[in-house]
């Protein structure tokens, strides 16, 4: 491990699985954190002080031009206390954090209008705050798993263990008698896989030049 080796943090195992091949090839550290602010804060605090921290995973689109299966660099994180900017990017998208899954199109539209964010997830706000507090350089890469028109099954955030593993029995029990939500979940899984493949490609080309370099890429989509 060198002084500029990045640590990649993925909330879910299914996210980390798509990043693992490129992380192994590049010699990056890869950590599965679990979902939510508490889990990602603990992971940031435990990360070895050897290089930049990278939060990589999926997010929901808050604006209609962001399509599922694409990946994007995040420059700004909306926080109730103000905007937090990545020290490694000069431009990019804005993400806002949420402590619960934002599941419906109406909820997404309201959140976008209030925050000006392009994406929503459950970790970025805590990740950026913790990294800044520790003086660590950081960047966020998010793949779009659901567009503004997609619904997510209510309560699906509780179907995962603290280390990001899907609890299939709990999900199946909750979805019993709800075939439409089951179809939504299956479609979400497919979109997540496509989005994380794009995330892995974007990570590969973004960090390839060296993690100590300032990142000044543009375009921010890896189809």
C-alpha cells in the first residue's frame, strides 16, 4: 500500500462486488460499510490514513435527465448546515443525503426543489462531514439505480444487515402478497447492477492517473 492508495467505501455488498475486480487490479482498499449515516461515519473514522476516501454506490435521480445505469462524479453535498464541496473536484453534480429512502416521484421532486440536488442517497452527507472533520481528501461517485419515475418498496432499507448484506427472507416476507413491489425490487436489482458497472468504469478512469492528482474531469457520465 502506498501513501496515495485510495480507500473505496461501498454501503452494500452488491455494490462492492462490482467494484472489487478493478479495486483488486489497481491495488485499492475496498470496504463495505453498511447503509446509512452511522455506518459510513464509522467506516470513515476507521479508514487507514493512506490516501483519499471515495464513497461509491448507487443513488436515486432527482432530475429527469439522469438516467439509470449511468455513473457520475459528485462535486457538492447538500447538508442542512450548508453546501460541502469535494476538495478533489472542480465541478460536478450535487447530492443530498436522506435518513430514509426517498421512494416516490412526488417525494423526489419536492426534495430536488428544496435542495437543488441532482441525486439522493443515505450516506453522502455523513461521509463528507466526517471526511472534512478528519481533514481527509474525498470524492463521491454515484451510479443512478432509479430514475425520478421509479418507485421503491416501502421499508426496503431495513432488508440489509449492518455490513450491507441483503436479508432475502425478510424481504420475501415483507413482499408476500405484494407482487407489484416484488417486480419493482427485481427491476431495482437489475438497475443497480448496471449502475455499479458504470461506477467501476468511472472509478477506473478517474483514479488511474494517481490519487494525489486533483481531479478535473468533465462529463461525469459513464454509460
